[in-house]
C-alpha cells in the first residue's frame, strides 16, 4: 500500500506530534491521579473556609454568626443555624474527601453548598463556583479512584 502525501503529513506533521503528546499525557494522567488532585484541591478550599468560621477546634465564632447575619442572609435558615451547618459541613466533607470515604456523597453535599453560595450569597462569583463545581461533579460522577477508602471498602 502506498502512502499519499496527505497521509505522510498526517503521521509526521504538527498534528501527529500533538496527538502523540496528548496520548502520552492521557496515559500518564488517569482517573486515579485526577480524582486524588480534585479531592485534595476542593477539600482544601472548603476546609480553609471552615477554619475561618471557628475558634479552636469547632467553636463557632461570633464573627461567623455576624457574617451570616449581615452578609450571607440565607433564606429559611436563622444565621446561627446556618453558621453552624456551614462550619460543620466545611470540616466534615473535606476530611471525607481527603480520605476518599463516601466521596460521591461528600462531593454532592459540597456541590449543593456551592449552589447555595452561588445563588444566594455571591452570584457574581460564578467563575470560582464553576471551578469548584467542576471538581465536585467529577468526583460525584467518577468517584474517588483507587487511592481511597471507598475502593478499599468496596464503596466505589
């Protein structure tokens, strides 16, 4: 079989080089690495936010309640209750994500929290929230990967 000029260019030109590089990256960066990075990255984001709401280990700070009273103003929830729920969620679910335990449920819980923040608190921060949602949707849809307690306990 003879090669045409276009076949030779397609197998040796810039497009072929790009496609080979993409294939190599795909083999190096699999689901397990992506899931681990997503778990740790989004866990860090929510953990650090949770730490701003507490004093000591888990004592809700007065400033957190004030924040929910004056700035966040969530509908249907009193500020004290909202501050407690947010602080506890921002500590529990990141720990579970880092461990890779109940990953899908934890990601969905933080995704719901992200939606509430986007809709009721900071609607103009959609680029940030979309970034969070992307990682959380990936984890909810694909799971924690092999480097997780979910896999160890057969909870994928």
